[in-house]
C-alpha cells in the first residue's frame, strides 16, 4: 500500500515562512522523484518543484528564490521550505512521487491528500 501524507500547512501572514513535510511509505523512496504541486481556488493545479534521489532540484518560476525542496532518504520524507510567502501562494499543496522529473502532474504515479496553506494580506 502506497501512502503519501503531507503536513505542516496552516494560516500565515504575508512574508512569513512555513515548512511542509511529506512522509512516504509503501514504495521505494530512494529511487523516486518527489514533486510538489499546488491548486488555488478557481485555478488549475500547478507545478511547484521537484527533487531527484540525488538531491537535484527544479522549481516553477513563481517560487524560485523563495521555496526550497529537500529530502531525507533515511526518513522517507521530502520537505518544502516556503519563505517570503505571498497571498498568491494560497493553495492546497500536494506531494507526489514519480519515476522521472516532470512538470506535468500526469507523470506522477502517487499523490498525497494535500495540505492547505493560506497566506493573508
């Protein structure tokens, strides 16, 4: 049974920081690419970033310089450190796992249930 569980979301103010976690179980974590996506009200799901098993990271243009993805292979956990948050970052954030780096959500095989991040003005 594959399970991805996000945590760490909440309500913050503009300029605050927040760290999301994604704990994986039931799959070979070390060989997988882990990705973060988000979906805001009235908008389609968008790419936030991804990280390879070797630690190489990739980011969407809207979060470059503010968000950082990392992973702890020993703990089967991936993190999303979000700094200088803006109201436009408000969304449900999803953790996903796949076999290769991709900006397309359809290329990821497993998904978590999401965690809400709300940034007030």
